[in-house]
C-alpha cells in the first residue's frame, strides 16, 4: 500500500468526476477524507479500498 495523500482535485481527476462532486462526497462521508486545516485530503490506499468495496471500476484514460 502507498501512503500517498491526494488533494480533492487529484481525486476528481483520478475518478474522472468534477472537483465539486469530489468535494461534496468528502463532506457527505462518501470518500475516506480528512481535513488538514480547511482542505480535504484523501489517502490513495483508502480511496482504492473504498472503490474496491463499492464494486465500482476505475476508468483508465484512453
């Protein structure tokens, strides 16, 4: 596993969703996020685990 910490924008790019959606999912608890100051951060390993548990597939860019 990796200890990489991702920003909301990085997660949005990774999941191919808007930054606003990623931010909202952090606020709703749908993403395994935590705050550093006023900013949300997400551990890549926790995000990948959440994706695996949800049955969702990560779409790779063409």
